[in-house]
C-alpha cells in the first residue's frame, strides 16, 4: 500500500527526520494562504501515488503567494501521468547544493533488507542502477542484529567527508530503517535528501510503501489508505476476504486457490480470450463467499461470461453449488455461467446445477475455458 508524500512526511517529522515545513491543500486559495502564512518561497507539489512528478510538471517553485496560487491553479484538478490531482503539498522551498538518495528495501536475491545511499540523488534510482551502478552504496542488514549506528555512519561516509553531515545522514538512515522495520514497510525512500547552500540537511521527498500482508497489525496505517483512488470492487473484495484483481478482459473468473486461479487465467488466455479478473475465494470457499464473489464479478460491466472453477478439497462442491444457486436467485443473471466443479461431493453439486437455464457444466478445466471463450466470441 502506497501513501502520499504528505502522509509520509508526517511520519518522517514524528521520527525526527529533518524536512521543510509543509501543509496539504485542496484549493488554490488554501495554497495562497499557506504561502502567506509562511512568508517565504514555497514549492507546490502534486500529491499522486507515482514518482517522477518533477519531470512531469507536477512540482513548481513559487516565490510569492500569488505565484503559489498560479502554480496551484495549474496543478490542481489537472492530470499528471493520467491521474487526477486532488491535493497539493505546499512546502517551504530550500536552496539545493547537493542531492542524495537514501532508501531501505528488501533485496530478494540477498534475502535481506538493504539500506542504500547514492550521491546521484534527485533522479530515478533505477536509472542510476542501470547507468552508474558504482554510484549506489549498499549495506545488507543482518536479520537478527539489525542496523547499528556505526554501520549507518560507515554508509553515510560514502556520501561526504564532512563529519557533521555524516552524523546527520547516519541518524536519518537509522530513522528510515526503524520506520521500515517497525511499520512493516517494503520501501522507505528519501529522494532527494539535500544539503542546502547553508549546509543543512533536508528530506525533500518522502516515500513509504507498506506491506499489505502486514496491515492487519497496523490499523493506524490502514486508515491512511486513499479509497478514492483504489478500484471500488477491489476494496469491496478485500472487505469480505476475497483476493480480487480487476483485469482488462471479459471472462469473469471465480476460483478457489491462488494457484488454480492463475492456471485458470492461463487457460483462458491459451484459448485466445482474456480474463476479466483474478479471483481467489479463499480457504473455506463457503457458499456465502461464492455468492459474494459472484456479486463482485458481475459488478464489472466488462464481464460477458462467468467461469467458475472450483476444486473441492475441504470445500464441498454441493455447498458451492448451493451458494451459486442462492446468489443467482437474488439477482437477474443474463450472462452465461460456465461451471467446472470437481472433488469432494462433485456429483451432488452437479446434480443441483444441472438443467438451470444459463448454466453450462464442464467436466474439465480445458472444456470450461474453451466454452467460455466460445460464448464471448460468438
Ligand atoms: P518526484 O519527482 O516525484 O520524485 O518529486 P521530488 O519531491 O523528488 O521533487 C523533484 C525535484 O524537484 C527534486 O529532485 C528537486 O530538484 C526539486 N525540488 C523539490 N523541492 C524543492 C525545493 O524546495 N527547492 C528546490 N530548489 N527544488 C526542489
Ligand atoms: Mn523524489
């Protein structure tokens, strides 16, 4: 889960990471007031959940409140990389002498958390990794020992010889690591960390991504989620414990088990059709769960046919059939429903479904996927 810069900034401030003062605003008038209150040049920054805002025109410097108003007029409610900008962050502008990169993430190959610094800050770090990998300095953290201050010092020394700055940067690195560790993040990044002409350190940008699988441990973080930018169907699915990802195609898939869901999507594609979604009803696949899954899949207007692929292990096929029948009785269903049920109580399950209008029973996954393709192509 990504959060906005202004939200990450608040976490940075709480953890003592030096950042220029700022406030978030939704209108140009508010932006002007913030700039007036500050009485100094500001930077007006689009709040969207993508990087590279600077290059895309989402960040503007303004030396007067009037200029800040004009900048906000241009940024607010415009589209940045295809995303509508609803908010801007108005920050005190600082003069930049050097731009560094600091980041903490997981290195999957090393199976460790890695703390990284680079003197080539301000630009996309992937770009630096491609063109100047020698400009990225890394420290792999031992999972039991953690990240010690002398290690932070050593890493910071790769950026500058100035003792005071090394100490300051080391402190910031330690704070970033603590955020990463305590808040179950997958990425904590400052790009750029700047040294001003006066010699002070400031985090000019703030980026945190949280691990979705650990959010249950952090209710205070979940509340930062911007529901407006998320797919409403995905939000609804999450609420009822269904893994659902909307895709581009028109065959809605209801499957139990993530592996089987992937295999089902592969087969649909194999037959030249496109799945409308990934959907895993989850462990028990109770009749209610299947009903909810059907509701979610049918709410996607692109869907032209629904493919149900259930393997009954702990899940009983007759119960799944019940769930489908109940869900169908509650709504007008005009789309073909292709069902492949196999495993525990499959005969009882099929018996319940046989003869219902609009339902096609398939014996194998192959047959089901092929049938789904035929009905959407016909
Ligand atoms: P990003 O492009 O989405 O990563 O947004 P950043 O917050 O990193 O800003 C992009 C660039 O804008 C930075 O690398 C800086 O060069 C510039 N910038 C941001 N804030 C300031 C500021 O306060 N003063 C000046 N002079 N430049 C800034
Ligand atoms: Mn940045």
